[in-house]
C-alpha cells in the first residue's frame, strides 16, 4: 500500500528501476528516491526564495542609482558655483 502511494508522489524520471532486486536493495532504492525528491524540493525552495527576493534587490539598486545621480548633480552644481576646491 505504501509503495503505491510513494509511486504516485515520486516523478517517473526519479523512479530507479533495477530488475530482480532483493529486499535490502529495494529498501535502498526507496531511500534513494526519497533523498532525490527531498533534494529536488530543497532546490525548488531555494529557487523560489531567490525569485521572491529579486524585486527587492532591483529596488535597492534603483534607489542607490538615484542617490548617486542626485549626488553627482549636487556636486556638479556646487563645483560650477566655485564652492568645491576653493582655498579659503
């Protein structure tokens, strides 16, 4: 019963088939399938986390770029007025 449920959960390409296997090999095969499934779930979770954080990183880059442009504008305006680099 449990093997049928496990077959429905595990993708077809993850199912490893070895003909005429003894009981120890079958349990090892099932553990290998579970391990591959867990690894795949971890991979997809990490991928989802990266995709979810991407908009925030893009927003941070945009804000930093805007601050840089504003700073350059202020410095350029100040230097044209003669405020920067003048000895007092």
